[in-house]
């Protein structure tokens, strides 16, 4: 999770919502993908940390199937990212803070336990949740403060 938090700080440094993710490949004991939010920089609604890390890992492993991989992400994945997780066959998701407005691995839904999909994902949250949540909170507090100065 430390590497995912480093990615989140990279996002914050570029004025992106500070969410970071990494993909760990257990069979080789190597982090094979990393990413952070880039929605603002790229004007891309799919510029989520999870999507970037999954794409990076797929290139590194030369396969769209990320079997044997764990995704570490600082915030509970949203519906779009859950689709990428399922499609890439990631086996496990470990996340920091819950996302009560958009999270689908325990907050709004629990897709990891959904038995109607052709793939199962083990999911667990709360890993360094306080640090992940504080990073987001401080980002939005600063953003609101800066916006008020421009009014």
C-alpha cells in the first residue's frame, strides 16, 4: 500500500484527486503496474488510478489476463474500475479508504462477492485507510481554500 500512497501523492502534486494504485504479481514477487488519477491532465473520464495501473501491468506482463495479481489502491474502486478489475482477471483487491458515494467493493455494492460473474475477486479494505482518507480530505480542503481566493 505504501507504493499506492506514493502514487496518490504524485497525483496530488499535479492537482489531480490523490488516488494511487499498483498491481503486484505474486508469482514473480514484483510490482508490475502503477498509476494515479490523470482525469484533469488528460481530460479523460477513464483516467482513474486503477485503470492506469491495470494497463501498465498488462503491458509489463504482455497479457490482458492478470492472474496471480493483487491491485492495491488507496480508495475503494468505483463501478468503472470494478469492470476493469473483472475483465483483467485480477484475483484480489486491497484498498484503503471506503468510498460511500461510489465504492462497489463493500460500500454501495459488494461486487467481489457477487456469484453471478464469471470471475471472483477477493476484496479487503481498511488498509492504511486513515492515511488514504486524510490525503483526500486535505486535498479537497486545499482546493476549496484556493477556489475561495479566486472569487
